[in-house]
C-alpha cells in the first residue's frame, strides 16, 4: 500500500520487514531520533526529498505587497508515542540516505556526467528532535503571528511574521552582573554619629546577555546589506574601487543605504521586544553562519546578540517608578539632608533634560532607538 508524503503528491511505500524493520526509534536523555525506510519512484526522488526535509524561500503577500519567510515544514513524526505534553510533534526529518533499486540505465547530466538511474529509490530518513519550534505558515496565520502591514501594531492576518520569535528561533540568555564603583562620601556607617565612608563602594548591576539565533533563513531574507544579493537591485549598484567621486550627491547615497542589521546596531529597542521594555535592550553584535541546504539554496543562521539592562525603576518619571530604568539611565545618589533634596536612584538622561523614552528623537539620548522586529523580517 502506498501513502502520500504530507504536503506533496509523492507517494511512498514503507519498507517493513521482520526484526529491525521500519520505523526504528531511539530514545536518549537529550532527545529522540527515528529512522524510517521508504521506497519511492526514482523520478520522484527530488520531490520526495523536498517534501520530507522542507525548505524556506522568500514569499510575497499579494494582498499587502510585503515579503515574508515562506516555509515548507519538514515531515514530522506524529504517530507512535512521540510528542510533547500537548501531543505536538517535535521530531522532524533532518537527513536522507538514498539507495537505488532495480537499475534501468543511465542519465547524462547537463555537464556531461553520467549517473545510473533506477526504478525505485530507497530512502533511509532520519528524524531528529529540533531545539526550536516548527510552525507551518498556516499555523502562523491561525496563531495571529502576522505582520502589521496595514495598521501599526495590528496584525494583518495574512503575512507570517517571524519577529514574534515563535518558530525557527533559539534563545540563549547569559545572566551576569557588572560592578559600578560609587565615589567616596556617598554612604555613611549606620552608627549614632553616622560617620561618612570615605572609600568608594561597589554596586552590582544586573545585566543579561541574550543571543537569538534565527535558523534556516534564505539569503534573500537576511536583512544585511553585505550579504543580501537583492541589495544591488533595490539600492543601486555598489560603488567602485577608490575614493568616492566628489561631490557626494543624492545618487551616491543610494550606494550607502543600509539594512536593518546595520541600522539597528548600537541602538536600543523602540518598542517592547522579547519581553523587554523600550530602552532596556541594546543590540550589540550579529554573526551569520553560511549554509548551503540540500537543494543548493544558500541559507544562513543569523545570530543576534543583545544586552538587557534594567537595574531598577525610573525614579523621576511622570508617575515615579512607573517605568523600568534602562540603558538611557544613570544612577544618582540621593542628596543628603539640606543638600537640595533631589531624589536618588536611576535617572533618565538626555541632551535637553526632557524624557525621550516616548518621543525617541535621534541624538537626544545616549542611545538612539530602533525597531528590532525588522531583524527578523525580509528587507
């Protein structure tokens, strides 16, 4: 009996025999792996591999004219007893070994190479547990994980948005502390005469490094101008060698246009992102790990590094203590009695002494603001 591979028209026969037949399941402390042996028609080999392993490509929402990462999910094991506590699958096809059955002749490739052809292809498919969640495009729409292409902050319902970080993303938090040395004379000993402590004292500041890895991203969806080949079509040809031709004109600026990775570096989050209040998450670095998937498509794992800093509450906001302090705040000791009465704690700083967390004007805060959602959206 033949069965269809999910999401395709390719049909297969599972190679079931006595002891050692398909499937074979291996349980381990760090995950589960499954091996299945499937027979398909030789001409269907490539289509079967695509349907089993899945792939990603750049998609376009026709109704809203917006790009998104379109994904064909890998085949999942949903039978037997493999699933999480909600019975959701987490073991997916990750590797295929191919063996030809019943030779029928030879095929000559476009480069003149000669390969044997067969009537059937026996696929030994390895399924492994993945460290990230796999949601289909349909599940993204059902869950409301879509871009706000029409009204800011309102999902459009049709364009999958991976900036929700619910699929193909792994998180690696790195909590730590940093020492801030306060000048002498700030604190006093708790004694009847309250003598002043003359030496500086250390104050611990909690900081959390955070790495977000966006997996299996097609190169056309990587928001980095140094990698994305569509940059030449969108922003114009790159400049030639040597110094720029004077005078620098608006046309020259086309060759200096940057994508979200470059424009977000060194900025803090403009809106709530990964559970962090605006101004508390700083984008510090990015790394791109090049891959070539099983179908020749160039993809990347994008590793983004952030620094979360929220050591306390803002003591001088409109409602005192109503917003968290962040990267645009400085610790100020309270004035001693008779010294002016200014409060101590974490005080927001700006070039004009006016709060900028809401206005987010460039150049007014120690760090400018940027929308980090664009780091997980195609340019």
